[in-house]
C-alpha cells in the first residue's frame, strides 16, 4: 500500500485503531477520523511513533460537513484518497424491540447506517478521482441473522451489508471495490458496553456462542480489512467477510 492513502472513520479506539495501524504497517498514509479527539490523536501518535504518516481529523460520521472534512483532509494532506474503512457505529441499550423509543431508533440509525451511506457518498467519488481503490464497511454478524434485544443495531448493520453490495455494483467498473467485514464479539470498548448491560450468566454465554470460545482481538478484524483493501483481493467486491470465531456455524446442540 505504499503511496496509498487510507481514511478510517472511527479510528480512535480498539478496532478502528487496529485498522489504522494495519494500514500504516502496509505502508499507507492514514487519516484518522473520530468524534473523540483524544483517542484519534493517540492513534496518530502511535503511527508516527513507528515512523508512519498519519493525521487526525475531528469528525462525526453522521454529520455531512464532518464527513466532507475527513475526505478533504486526505486530499489536502496526502493528495488523494484510495481506501476508506467505515468502522464507527452507535449501539443502544439492550432491550426488547417494543421498548425502543423512536429517538433511540433514529440515533442508532443516524450513525450506524446513515453514517456509512454518508461516508460512502463522499468517499466513492474521491476514490474514483484518485484512480481507484477500495472501501470496507464494518457491519456485524447481527446484521446477517438478526439479534434479539438489539433490533435497531441489527437492522442498521443489515442495511450496511446491502448498502455495500449496491455500492459495489455501481462502482465495479469505476475502479472502486466495496466489501463488508462482519465481526462477532471483539475485545473492545463497544463490547464492554454491551456486556455491562447483561446479567453475569449471560456474559459467559456470549463467549461460548463463539465456537472458538473467545472474542476477537481487534487486530484480527483489522487483518481482514487490510486483506480486502489489498491487491490480493483485486477480484473481490460486494462480499461479506465473516470474521466471527465460528459464531454463525456453531451448533447449539453439539458442544465440542
Ligand atoms: N465490539 C464488538 O464486539 C463488535 C461486534 C460486531 C461488530 N462490531 C462493529 O465493529 C466496529 C467497531 O466497534 P468497536 O466496538 O470495536 O469500537 P472501536 O473500538 O472501533 O471504537 C469505535 C470508535 O468510533 C468512534 N465513534 C463513535 N461514534 C462516532 C461517530 N459518530 N463518528 C466518528 N467516530 C465515532 C469512537 O469514538 C471510537 O473511537 C463497529 O462498527 C461495531 O458495530 C463490534
């Protein structure tokens, strides 16, 4: 990825930071966009500390002007935009579908689904104008099979998956590949937020739901993003790469 420019939306913590660092290790110049300045700046310092090139931009993925600023920062600082990973998302409290308020539903959608569309709206033309590249949206296995007590989040992630397929076809002959990574549980702040809402016995069940009996390290998700952005995935577009430690294929009858 030498001389390539990557943008990470939500690159200021856990998984997003691991993705930004994976782009750096592959030789790319990285724009770290995050709503939280402290985390974003920390990611930039980590990359610069390894001799890499990175810049932070304060951006809320659900705000048009901020998304435009993030894309423009890539062009102004590094002269182009070739790759983008839309990693940020907003979950809401674990509760039954009928108890979700309209405000909670809209808040979840505004970042988790609308934010990905808004980001691609400005990233796609910028990447095309830079000669082509790739976009990776981070969805979730919840968006593939649904998730009881997380209906808004699961619906938003399902939307992210189909949004990626639509974009993949629109841009397939225009030099931009669009793929989705679908993680299950990741060791990150977001997962901790979710686990904290659950009773003790259910937390153990969450780990066991993964056939491997553990959560993903953020780097394991970042490796999937880096692969899909790389030339090794040059014929892969419109794909959902499941990175879930065997959660979707685990049988709830046979316990090995
Ligand atoms: N954590 C999990 O177990 C898990 C499971 C499946 C899918 N995912 C998905 O993986 C992705 C990463 O999740 P994570 O929990 O690892 O979080 P993470 O550790 O990558 O942190 C998310 C970052 O996004 C930033 N952010 C939040 N809202 C933003 C906004 N509106 N605009 C810009 N930045 C914003 C946060 O400040 C934070 O730095 C998300 O899309 C999430 O839905 C996570």
